[in-house]
C-alpha cells in the first residue's frame, strides 16, 4: 500500500510539473525569443552590434551569409557604421535583417 501511494505521488508531481511548464511557454518564437535572419549581401565580412536590454555584443556576418539568430523583444541591431537598422518586435519573427548591402 505504501508503494502505491508513493507511485501516485510521483505521478502527481510529474503531471504538475508538466502542466506548469506548458503554462509558461510562450507561443512566439523559441520560449519568448524571436528568430530573425542576419543577412550579409556584401562580398566581405562585416561586423555588427546587437544591443539587448542590459547588454551589447559585437558579431561578424561573413560575406554572403544568412544566419538565423534568436533575440528577445526590444533588441536593437546596428550595422558596422553604428546605425540602428532593426529593433526586434514580435512581428520580426522570420524576417531578414540585412547588415550590409
């Protein structure tokens, strides 16, 4: 009888955790992140900056590349000249952001 109660307790915990994890998942992008494609249409590598809320990072887009990246909403993408070229919003999902033409 004791083992049966333990089995039911384990099953109940598993079901609760599963339900909670499904409840907190976002329906846009990858867990609240938004996928955009970083595109470099130049014939040389180009550096660009990504400024997320609270931090910024520099990346390199290789010549002729098109790479998927995921960002949180509000992230700003700057080209090599320092000009903001895109701010990530929910409607950015799947869009191409050209960092060099």
